[in-house]
């Protein structure tokens, strides 16, 4: 997550007067130097990704206060998902009073230029500034074009293949992930007791695991993306499923677990970076009983072997093809 100060530009160059800011809605809020310019009492931050939400809460932002009916200003930090970002822009714009100001900030790699183009087709954009491989643009609320109402729809869950609910912006929003599907056959009849799915997403792996293992007593779905977890709630009606909006790297289970399953996330910059997945492996080991098992699937090129050996006494590769590897690691070293 970049912490550049591009968002500060329209405020520091006098284009938008901070003194005029009343209640201000900030969608996909993230730590940003610009926030130091604002009166904290007036900014209302929303963030669905738990670690970022927690970072802001720790920095003293009141994350969950009820929203006022109207805002004089609204800020959108774009996400990588086009339709999710459009819905955020529409939501922020709709929440403004007439003549309220909408500010949109984002990196080129996340698609800020195409959002600028799309917004320009609907509304007059006041100005655009470029900095740090991205843009910030802003506009004043006039009417509300009908297309914006269509953009809002992306905030709702939709049913995809096999009746699963997902929504724009969540991991693998339009299909079942091939990696998770590859792990499922290795889990049939293998799991019992209390377990967890780290990074459970919209619940595909958890649902399959519960269906194929009647001896499971409980399964904690631990997921950082609240929108994905909301979809998982729609996808799983099994009473053994327990939903946690939480950070898998710091989550504490009530009791040590018999098993963990996971398809861990990895940072995707230019090259897939295994550091996050490695932290997931260490977190899984900590959650397990001395005799517990971790079953995981990962992109084949991600270097997890050394971390698995560091954290578990037995590591076995169950399957590997050109894309994915499925691994069973037993008996954490703790
Ligand atoms: C590769 S996806 C796996 C999704 C799901 N298990 C499936 O079967 O499709 C990884 C998931 O981890 C979540 N995630 C990323 N960082 C996380 C964290 N720190 N704590 C918990 N979940 C996280 C992502 O939001 C994503 O849903």
C-alpha cells in the first residue's frame, strides 16, 4: 500500500479549502499523510480489509461511528477491482450534498486513468493532478446521472457458478479458484475435530471441507476482507462454520486446533512474493495442537518449503501440476 502524499496536493495547493470541509466520507480509507490535514472529528473512514482497518483504528481514527446523512466532501481510494471502485465512486457521490466535493485518488497500476475517463463521460471533472505514478482528481456534485445508479449495483453479492455468492473486489470473484479446487480431493474424510480455514474468502474451500468431513466439530473461517466473509455467510448454512473478520497473522483461536486448511494470499507486484504466505504458514503452526495438521495449496513457484520445514516436523507434497502444489504438514515445532 503506497503512502505517498498525492492526496494532499489539492489541499496544500489551495484548490480545496480544508476549512470548508464538513462531514467527510472516506471510502477504502488507508493510512495517508493527507489525513493529518483534516479535522479528525469530521472524517468518517470506512475500510473492509481488517489489517488496514486496524492500522487506522490504532492510529486513533474512530472507524465505526455511525455516518451522518450527508457529507460536504467525500474521498475514494480506488481498489484494483474496476467494478468495486465504480461502486465506491457512485456511493461517495450519492452521499454528497449538492455542490459537495468528490475526490478520487489512485495509482496508475490500479486503473486510475480508466476511472477518470469513465467519470469524465458522466460528469464535469474540476481538475486532475499527477504524482507518484498516479492521479488525484476531483469534481463538484451537480445532478446524479443514471449510470451512477448502475455502478452502485456492484456492491451487492451476485451468484456465480454452482450458486456461490461473491461480489466485486473479493478474491476470485467470478469463479471457483483452481488451486482451492485442486486441494479438495485430498481432504475428503481426512479432517476431524476443530479447525480453521485461514483466508477463507467467500467460503468455497470451507464449504467443501465441511461437506466432505462429517467428523469436523467446528470450522473457523478467518478472513480479512469483510465483503468476502459476508458472501461466505451466504454460501455456508452449516452450523459448524464460525465466521471471523480478522487478521490470520494475529488471530488467536479459543483452543489449539486439530487442523488448518488454506490457500494463502501472496503479494502480487511484478513477481509473486511469498512473504505473506510464509507468515500464514507460521501462523497456522501456532494455531495447531502438537499433533495437528496443515493442508495447503499454493502456486507452484512460491517458495514455501523452507518455512514449512522450519515450522513442522513432517512435510509431504500430496500433488503438483504446472500451476499448483498441495502440501500436508504435520506436527508443528512449538
Ligand atoms: C487465495 S485466497 C483463498 C480464498 C478461499 N480460501 C478460496 O477457497 O477460494 C486468500 C484469501 O486470504 C485473504 N487474506 C489476505 N490477507 C489476509 C489476512 N492477513 N488475514 C486473513 N485473510 C487474509 C484474502 O482476502 C483472500 O480472500
